[in-house]
C-alpha cells in the first residue's frame, strides 16, 4: 500500500494544485482514465470545503490530503481540523463576522452533495479533532502479459 501525503495552507489558490496532484497519483495508481475528471472534481470540492471551513472558523492549521493506493482500490482522504458538531471550538476560533453559520452550513451541505454525486464510495467522519472525507475508486487491474 503506497500513500502520498499533501498538506497545504487553507488558501483557495492551493486547491488547484491538490486537484492536479490527485489526478496524477490516481492515473499512476491505475484509476480508469474515464474517471479521472470525477477524481479531479471531487478532490477540488472536498479541498474547497476544507479551506472554507478553516477560513470561516479561524483555523490556521493546514488542510491535509492522503492519496492511498491499495490492492483493488484508490482512496483519497481530505482532512480539516474543524471540530465536529458538539465539540468545543479551539480557543480564539470563531466565525468571521462576514459569514453566518447558516451560510457556512449551506455551503458545507452543497459541497457534500456534489461529492456524493461524483463518487460512489464516500465516507464523511467528524470528531473533536476535525473531519475527514474519504473517497474511494476502483483500480483498473494491470494487463496480464502473455
């Protein structure tokens, strides 16, 4: 099992780089070419969501992306450090005055809906240390040479 890890500051301009890296690693891992656009779009949406959550909650920690090649699948985990519902926010963190909780929640739900429409196997976890979106795609088996 091979894993590529990427961490970037919560800035929107870094999302494009994460998409490009994800597509390149997915291609190398054997994900079907026809699915690579979905990989790019889903990773872009998940990273944009994480960046938005970090910025709206005043969290300066980086967004993390783990791209893992397994025997029959390829998975990507995008992690944020925003505590889940019911968890105490970190000291000094809070919503920017320009954004209301309703707007952030609506964008969050929309982002998750887009990801769910692009990826068949999605898992969303949230806890006191932040959240993770895990997306998994099947790998195309390598051709058997005679």
